[in-house]
C-alpha cells in the first residue's frame, strides 16, 4: 500500500519507520502487549517485505540469524513463530568454541550444550527474509497498515510528529525509529551516536561440509578475527568469517577451490572438507551506540539505536528485546491514561534497554579484543580461562543464559 496523506487528519497513535524484523515486531507488540488499537498503528518502509509464499518458494537468503530463546518467545507473542518454524528454520543444540592455539576437539575447546541446562536447544537459525515475511504476514492479519514510502523529514508540533515522505505527510503521537544502522529518523531527530570501525569485514556464504554439523554452531577465534559455521536445517552451514578487510577482499577474488582451502584451514579441519554452495557476500563491520534512544514523541529500537559485532550473533536478538521492553513501558503508560509520546515514559525504556545493550556490547568487544584478535598478557589469560569455564557448570550456565537472552531484566513477552 502506498502511503497516503493524513497531514490534517487525526494522527496515528504510533508510526513505526522501518519494516525490518525489529520494526515489524515493534508494531505487533504495541498492538498485542500495550493495548494500541491495530487500526491506529502503521509501519512505513521504502521497500515492503515480500509475502511468505514467495520467500518460501525462492532459494535460501544468505543472511541468516541465530535467534535466542528470548527472541522465540517474543516472536510467538507477535504471532509469527509458527510460520518461521515451518519455513526452513533449524534448531541448534550446542556451541563449540575454541581458540586458534588449541586443537578443535581437545579438552580446551568450550562446549555449551542445551541438554546441560535442561533445554531442548539453544536457539534457532532463521533466514532474514523468512523472519521479515512471517512478521509481515502477522501484521497484515492483525490489520496494521503497511505503507510504502521513504521518510525524508520529521517535525515536531504540539501533540504530534509530522513525518514527511516526499510530497506526503503522516502524523503520529509517537514515532518508533526502526530504520536500521543508518537511521534517518535518528538523524532527523538530532539524536547523536558514537561510532567505531572494527577495520574488519564479514564474509557470508553457504557451504557443504564432509562431516555433519551435528546441530552445533562452530566458532573458532583466529587471532585476527572469528570464523563461525551455523548449522542449517538441510545439513549445510552458513559461514560468518570476520577478518581484516584486506584479507576478506582478497578472499572474495579467489576461485572457489582456493577459497575453500583457506576456509578449511581457518576451521582447522573441524568439519573436514568444505565446498562453497552459494555466492559470497561481504558486510563491513562497525559498531554504533546512540547517546539517547528517545526524545519527545520518538523512540529508537534495534540497529537504529545500537550496532554490535556479529561474533556473538546478538544484534537482532537485542533489537527484539528493545521492541518488547518499549511495548511494556507503553502498556504501563496507557493503563494510567498517559500520552504515549510523553518523554517521561519513554525515558524509562531508554534507561532499561540502554544499560542492557551497553553491557552486551562491552562483553562482545571484550571477546573481540581478548579472544578473536587478542595478543599479550590479558589475551593469554582469557584464552587460558576457556578450559576453566568448560569445567565450571556455574560459569557455563551464566554464559548460556546470557546467550539465550534469559538474563537481566526481561520484558513480559520474553519472560513467558
Ligand atoms: C554478518 C552479520 C551477521 C549477523 N548475525 C546475526 C545473528 O546471528 N543473530 C542476530 O541476532 N543478529 C545478527 N546480526 C545483526 C542483524 O543483522 C541486525 O541486528 C538486524 O538485521 C537489525 O534489524 P533492524 O530491523 O533493526 O534493521 P534493518 O533490518 O536494517 O531494517 C531497517 C528497515 O528500515 C528501512 N528504512 C531505512 N531508512 C528508511 C527511511 N528513511 N524511510 C523508510 N524506511 C527506511 C529499510 O528499508 C529496512 O527495511 C548480524 C549482522 C551481520 C552484519
């Protein structure tokens, strides 16, 4: 649906900018958790998501995510989980992590097993396009408007925000910026963000391996980056190979056979021979943290608020927790008949999620500095600590619960 003007008309209660996974989940949670009427909500994107039938009939999306248990619960509340599970999603039951200085299958590798904490799996590997299409389907069923248009201006007036989409204007009492890492909403609202360049590029592709992946996510810290093999439902694996940009660029120019040999070497032969089963794509890696997530009548969620290194597979998981936390805070406000755009209410969301996200970002950076690329005394200590963690069931439980999104202050949708 093309966006149509409601400039002079009654404003929407909330407009979500961005129909990526986090924007779509935000809209559904505002309807299902906060008590907003579906007909008073709209999601705007310059490119609307595909229908699930079309995505399911197409070949696999190279962008896949490891989604945590907390994300699974949130997506259930959104009404999208059954479609996601039915469309090529595969659970992973273990994580096998080791450092380049030790052999993959020795006692020094760190193994997290869902069974050790009485869980059926640690999470599910899902394609970005499947996640998006499943959420968009739930949105249409819920009767929330999905509008096509690019936000180019944003002005505040008493009681509403005007969003300019070319020649058209939409009005809302609350705007949720879910428009990704290069967020225009963040910029138009004057919210500043700290950025950092990792000097790394992630290569992503699908591969076949001689040895079965055993529903295990394999990750090797290389000394100059990280290599992850995520297990797919059909026996193949999706690789995320984060490397100094010069090496990543060189690898992209190699013939498949030469690429495969370097890949096997970097995984230290843990899964035997490897064969490329797709094209290779690249993502330059950088981090971002917005200084403020909110201002009057506006809140940022997902990559618009924070971008983290993919080595821990947490970006989308953190974004879904943002969406659920915002829904909780607004539910409380609406129950007390407060204006959903009141900055006082939105600040509660900012305090909650900014501290949780900063904690995770700091942990991910420590992994990157000490294990993935570390050298020197501290890095050596961290590497020596891995077998210790492996032997301590308490330390392992703490790691697993964090990775599954079940630690910290949980929003209602993630807690059930
Ligand atoms: C290599 C790699 C691997 C990753 N692996 C994982 C993983 O395993 N697990 C995990 O949880 N996370 C992972 N992530 C992170 C994850 O990709 C992101 O956190 C997630 O995609 C962010 O979703 P989003 O909805 O916030 O933003 P996006 O998906 O970027 O969506 C933003 C939307 O906003 C729209 N938009 C932008 N500007 C405008 C505008 N002006 N007007 C209208 N619409 C606009 C865009 O069209 C887009 O649809 C990985 C990232 C990388 C790079």
